[in-house]
């Protein structure tokens, strides 16, 4: 007997979630904010289904302008909440192909400029904490030192990293079909991790906080007939 497809699939839940995430970034473009963070500057362009531009993480492609230069990001949007590290790793394994293909077959990811962004419905606390710690350390230290920190020790109590951290980073290992001498070692892996961003928006929740924040941003962006509203750069209060 064939299994029935989940209502979330047959009812178009995935498309609605992707539309909500797209609307969030459209709001960022209009209001001068940026959900990727102040380091990405201001969004100036949004492209949908940007496979032809070289992104396999192609649900959205963002072009941003920062004082240090332009920045770009390719987004892969997954509605399903991520409840454990293995599920997130599966999502990353799919989307790392976009990162690898972008490096090898299209324009290379520019250091400190471009990003691969995985957007998901929610994250388990251990996964979110492990990724946040790993990404922060990857930006603050050299790839060589991060490789040492993520090496599994004989004595787990003396480890500089958790098993969840090591599993997440291992999921970025270069696929066999894309391996070359300069992209298959551990240092190259850590350089790739520095380009990855992980975001979660709870738009599918009946009590969504992110939806409330978006509506508040919409209200602030409205122009009053009595007092004209001036859009302010992201980060100013």
C-alpha cells in the first residue's frame, strides 16, 4: 500500500514557508535591514531560482552592498523543523553541493564576501548551539587551528569540540565527484564552513515570533502622511 503524502506537502506548506522567507528579505530590501546581519550591509537585489547564476542553493540569491564592497548569498529554504544534528547534516549534505559547485564550476566564493545560507523552520537547541560555537570559532581562528580543535581525541573529556560539532563539520566533506587536490583536505573544508550561514524562522508556528517582528518592521517602514518616515541604515536605532 502506498503511503499518503504528508499534508504539509500536498497542501503547499513548503511553498508558503518559502514565500514568507522571501517576503522577509523583500522587507529587508525596502526597509534597509538585513536578516543576514549588519556585516552583509544593505540588500539591493533579490533573485528567485538563481540556478542560472551558478547557485545550487538557489531558492533565493541576494546581492548586498557594504562599505567594504558588494556581498552575495545563495539561499536554500527548508520548511521542516530540524530536530537533531543528523537531520541538519542531511540538509547540509544536499546544500554543500551548491557550495562546492559554486567554487568549482561558476564564480568562486569570495573570501569574506559570499555565503551559502541554509534557512530552516527551527533548530534543536543542541544543534543551534553547536553550529553557533563552531561558526564563531571558525571566523576567529585559522583553518589549521580549527582542524586541530575538531579532531576527535582519544579522551572525550579533553576534547576541544563536541561530537555534534564534529558531525556537522564532517557533513561538509567534499563529494567524490567534485574532489580535486586543492579542495579535499581538512583545511579546505574549514575554509568552506566559513562561507556557510544558518538561519531559522518560525513562520509555520501559530504563535510565530518572527512573523510578529516582520509585521512590526512593516509598520515602522510605512510612510506617515503627517510625518514622513525616512528609511534608516541597518544597525541604527
